[in-house]
């Protein structure tokens, strides 16, 4: 770990534990920061807080008291999910205290280069593809970020020989100051997390921060087919590398004659790629562009693309029961993700959907729902999705209590040759802690059949 003086002897408040806060506390303790940790969960139930207290770190549990700011902090490192409307954050901003996420900490404690991947959809798949390609190409990659491994924890053990491939959310990017990836990827932008950001414009600004600190020596990999991406990348200083599923490019990653190309070099025939769904070609093109930028051999890229079938909870094939194929796309927490999932199939689809109500309607889903045979709905948005189904002319719409019940109802409605797809178009937090939990319940219910 590179010893960074940015945080040494500085008074730092860690707001919210979970995995990222816990990891950040341990790293900052090691670099000599003076820490206070504040978490909502009561001390008696908070094993992480108890462990940190044993290390000599001050912990405040059971709420977020405003008076905690009386200790005069140099920085606040917050859990990405805590909104900026939180009273402590709001007051800290007014006092001029920098608000960071642990991604910024990761950047300062490692000599390794970062590849950062963001976008509304496809981040995890693209991050995993890049990591796998670099690993096959013997580039010593590490994988980190919003994908489940905390960035600062990974960075702690990284050397200058490593490349840290990092999935980044808009929440994380709002909390950077100096973070500058060697290669920044922006896949797409769709109306997502507007309950957090307030407007699409603010959401785009958050995504665009991935380019903010790059220099002319760095690269940005951008989707030329997405006007919001192009707007976000309008003033980048780094070298532009474009990709497109619709245009043949002179430079960058593109499709020609049913094959993937980078610049003028043919990489692989599309028919040889095993990852399902037309929408995944966008992710593949971005991954190929990044892999080629770090001189990954084509044999490594091809080895991944001819064997990689997807990431758990992202259009994941589960099993076939009585000639019905089951797919788990629990990570589809917005409308665009569900539209792309439905479009991946030519067979009749029975769609399982619903979840947290963020205030939006589902009119943008209606055109794609015309391809759906039946809807099985659950969660807070069931009524809104039922309305969308009616607008699409779907005759079979059932509402159930939860995902587990939806599996049995969907199976009873299905015929041989059908696809039964969990792609909720909503976050899971009305009934589940995470989309992973929701997906695991679906998988278990399918296997019970």
C-alpha cells in the first residue's frame, strides 16, 4: 500500500458502515487518520462497529446526530447510498467539509492504474468482461468497486504491476476529488436514480465526473450511439475511443459483416460469442476497446467471448424445466434494463416484474411489453405495471405477494418453449435488502419446481 499523506493525522468522519465504510475505516486507521465512525445500526447489533472500537476507533451508533460535526472534521467519507439531503451531509457541505466516497481513498493509497466503468446498465457485465480479458492476457488485473469488492480494500494490496478494473456508480462518483482512471468507460445513460439525484441533468453530471480529472495521457471509451453519453463527454481532455453497435467507425470498436472490429482489425465473429442478448454487444464492444488499449492479445479476448455466459443476476440462465427456460435478471432495476432483457429473446416471454416505487410510471416499457405473453407482478409497483401491461394489450396479468409465488404462477401459465424471465424494472428495497437476495429467492424457487 502506498502511504498517502492526504489522510494521515486528518480528522475524518466515516458516515455509514456497511462493507465500504468498514473497509475504509480499517485502511484509514492504518494510514494514521484520526477517525470517528457513525452508523445507524444500534451498537449492540453492530459487529463492525464493535470490531472498530476494539481497534481504538471512536464509534457513534444508533442514529446520525448533527452534533457529531462539532468535532471539526477535515473530511467525511460517506456510504454512497446516503443522500446529500442527509442533515449531517447538508450541514457539512455548508461548512465546506469535503464529502468523499471510499473510491477516492482507494486512488490515493495505490500505485496501480485504474480502469473505471460506469453507465446506467451493463456496468457489471462490462467490468467482468474487461477483467477476464486482461486476466487471460496476463495483465495482472484486480476487480473492484460497485461489483461487490470494496475499492480501497483491493487497492490496499495492489502494486504498480496491477490494473484495478473498477465498477463505479453515480453515487460513488459524486464523492471523488482527485480520482482519475487511466481509462474511463461510459456505457449509456438512462433515467435512473432520479429519486437520489433529483433530475436527469444532475445524474448526467455525476456520471461525467469519471472524466473530470483525466489528462491528455488518459483514455475515455464512449458510446457514440448515446446522445447523453456524448453530451457528458463533450469537454473531456483524454483521448476519445468510440464504440458503436450501429455505425462502422474509422477508429474504435464497431460491428461490420457480423463481426466485432477494433480500428481496422477483425476480432471475432458475432456467431462465436456465447453471451446472450443483442444489448450485450454494447458491453462487448466497450470491453474489447479497453482490452486493446492495454495491448491484450486477441487470443485472450476470443477465449473470454467464446466462453463467458454472463454474470449472476444479469440475464443469468438458471435452468430448463419441462422445456421452459428460466432467466434471472434481478439486476434489472430500471426500465431500460428490462427492455433490453425482453428484446434478447425470440421465444414467448412470461415476465416477472415489480418492486420499489420510485414515483415513475412505466409507459416507456409499453412498446417492449407487446412482445410479452403474460405478466406476473409483485411489490409496490404492481398496479403501475399492470396499467402498462393493459396498454400493451397483454391479456394475462397476475399479481402475487412476492417473487417466490411469482415463479409458481408463471410456470402454471407457461407452455413448452416459453421463457420465464425475472426482470423487475425496479429496485428490490420494498421487499428485499438487495437485488442479489431477490435473485437468489427466484433461483431457489425455480429449483423447487
